[in-house]
C-alpha cells in the first residue's frame, strides 16, 4: 500500500509520539517494571494483559493478540485509516505534513471523512448563528433560558437553532457550492420520496452538536420546543457517527471521569447539560439508544477497573427496563454499574432545578447495584405473597442466569433467598435449569452458524488458536532471527551479509525482516527505529509480540543462532537437491515440476533479498 505521506515523515511523527500518553487517553495504565499495564480495550478481561512499552513505543495484549505501534493502536481503537492515524498524531505533536499529489480514488477514500467533519463544523456554525440572530433565534433562546441553560453552557456546548423551513440549511450550503450528495452522507438532508430534490432533516429545533473525543463534530441532536413528535431527532448513522459508540458530552466529561473514577449516564441532552450546569461534569448521555457494550468499554477504559458507572433514570419503570437490558452488558464488561432512580415525576434536569446539586449527590448514595436494584424492584412490584414470590423468581431467573461470574451469581442468589425467604438450593436449581436452556441454545446457534469467530467483540480475533498461530508463524529459528533483529539491531549487517532472509519459509516474517533492514538506512537508528511501521494488523501484532518481551542478546549468542539457522537451511537445501535428483531418476515428472517451481521461487526471493540489501525500498 503506497502512502501519500513520505516515509521519512512517518518515522519522524512516530518518534515524536508518546504511546503511553496517547493510550492513556482511553486506557487506565499503571507502571509495572519497565512497562505499563492495563485492561485491554479490545476484549473483556478481569486481569490486565494489555502491555505498553515506552522505550520501544509499542503495545501488545497477551490475551487477544492485538499489538503494534501508536498508529496501529489508533486504527484499531478509533477506526482511523492509517493516514488518518498518522495525521492525528502529527497534529497532536505539532508536526506539519507536506501535501503530495495522490490519485482521485485515494483522495476520495482519505478525504470523505474529513469532508463530513468539515460540513458538520459549518452546519454547527450555521445553527449557532441562527440561535443568536434576533429574528430567527429569539424564541429558541428564550426557551433555553426557561430551561435554566446559561450563556456559558450555550457557548461551551455550541448549542444552536435550526430555523423553521424545508430548505434553509440546504440553500446555505448551495451558496457554498457543497454537493448535496455530501450533505446527504452527513445526514443533514433527506431525499424526497416522490419527487426529485432534498429537504432539511432538522427544522424548528434546538440543536445539540455531538462531538467525538477529539472534539470533532460527528452528528447532531434536535429537540422541539413544544409537544410535537418526535420530541428528539438525531443524525442517522454515517461513516463518522455510530450511536452505539458515541456519547453526548464525553469530550467535556472525560477528564473529570478519569479523576473521579465515576461516570453518570443519563438519557437526554438537557439532563446532561443540567448536570454539567450543577458542577457534575463527570456525566454523559446516550443518544436515543440503550447502553451498549461499546459504551461500557469506552467508559470503563476511562474510569478504570475499580471505577463506577451510575445510570440515572426518571421513573421506576424506565429504571427497571434499563437495568434488565444492561445487566448482561455490564457483567461481560466487568463494570461496577449502579442504578439511581429519581422520585416519580422527576428527570435529572427537573430534579436538579428544584432540589439542587447537594440533594442529587445525597440521592446518589442510595444508588444500588443492577441486580440488587432488580431484586428490590421485583419485591416492590409483586409483594411477598406466595404468588408474588413465584412471579419474583420467574422474573429474575433470566437475570441471574445471565451473570457469568459463578461467585457473583451465587451471592446474588443468596441475597434473593434472604429477602424473599425461599430456600437457596431451590433458587440454584431454577437458575441451573435456565442456564441449561441458555447453553443449549448457544450450542444450537453455534452449530447452525457459519461464523468462525468465538469472540465477536475482538476485531480480527477468531479464537485462541488464531492467536497462537499468529505467534507461531514460520519456524522457531525464523522467529528468533526476527526477534534478534528487533532487539539487537547490531546484528542486522551480519544478516544482510549472510543473506539469511532468503532462507526463510514464511513470507510474512521475511517481509518484516526486510522492513527492519530498511530501517538501517535511517540516520542514527535507535531502538524505536528498529521497529518498522506497517499498515497491516497482522504484521504489527507479530512485531509487537516479538519486541515486547526483553531477551538478553550478545554477539556470541547471536552468531550461534545465525550458524544454527545456516546449518538447517543448508541441510534443507541439500535435501531439496537430493529430491530433485531422485525425481529425475524415477521419471516422476509431477514431483519434479513441483520441486523445480519451489526452487525457482526460492531463487527469486533470494534475488529480491539481495536487491533490498543493496538499498531497495519496500512500500507497505
């Protein structure tokens, strides 16, 4: 893959970056010897297996096999393309990237996200201008003041107003010569059903710009100022906006969430703004969807493994339904989640307006764990009559069965047993029956499924076997040679001199070795420079795995390893020649042809390695 960013500029940006600093934005890292460790953001785990090495500027997860440099992390965590990751790091460290000519196809691929970000930013500025316009925005501004939204909040959260009209925004962008196709991709306009043309998605609504963690506008929410329906309207899913991975206010709340190790989750824009108005900055809002596993992963990475996630709801029914939906998600995300249900008739916004910040903080003290909340709610709903207890057990059996931690499940069963006075063993039996049904369904679904992934939450991770296969590429000696090149670069000239890579059987390891050789052309190569940059997850993971564990190297042991590899290579080569002669003597044309083709490929690889040793460049 050819990049539009010069290779030397990529290495300049990589060497200027601090991978610990960048990963710490989304993962709570703790110092452990020479490394930093934390809970992997790419799969659920209780014990940290995610390791970051500052000196080598790499990360590796010993659980799911994800690994690489700072660019690899950003492409996997944030969904960036490789050029986007390089551009992001460059911007963070104030490095200018020269612009080079690229093909129209490549330009379209790289620039579409940037175009939508730019359009969203312009739309936000347009909506803000409309709100502050005395003619257009007077009614909207009065509405916000009535809702106790301050001027500072209006400014800090870039609130706006979409005027009443079918094509006000459309005409605004038409004057700027912005293509309607791009406005449609950004979700700002909607195609008419029975005629040609488009109309504005947001009309006569308060506008709430939605930002990602990098403070880029990814979408919008709009609320009516009367009883019209729908009350709230959000941008559709786009290439920059995914509701299950986005949280309103996270860009403003992230720092406070990390400091307090606590985050409040509410359901509405005004609820969120009211919390922030009252100094409760460590709060975010979902965007018209239930809490998702992606949300939990994002928040848990910020608040840490011992942090708290508190869901705040405005009625018992809503709280119960939310807890039922989310308990399995929080359990699988190993998150400490609690439910805070406010008195009937109040949402977080109205509660804070009437009772104030301190009353809210006092209410937080009564927040219950999700399962305990469901137990108490079921008891309140059905009572403790015989029929009531039967309903309680029936309602909670699926909830208890969804808890994967056996110890936690047993403790909650004991809590239920004590509260409704039913024998604990009877409850265990009912839960076991439910678990058996769940397990059978999973088995049937897996048997009928064509998917090969055992862990759909981990991108590129099919099973433990695939991780082992990734770590065990090539022969043991080939892996040792690459490890030596990564960790003891003084021996790379010897590798070139002896043309060792031509004897490799694994093409991936050979390409990694050639990339390491390329690094030697850089002026004053250091430990970071020994680790090449790839736009390839598999190569990044292999390199990280071979680099992350420190091994003791010296010239003597390295030369012994090289001699051992040469001996094995020569023996295999002699065996190959012997097989060719035997095939000729027995007139086995099919085998002879296969052996000669293999020899031809080997010779071609050797020539390529020789050219590379003379200064050839690899374009990844």
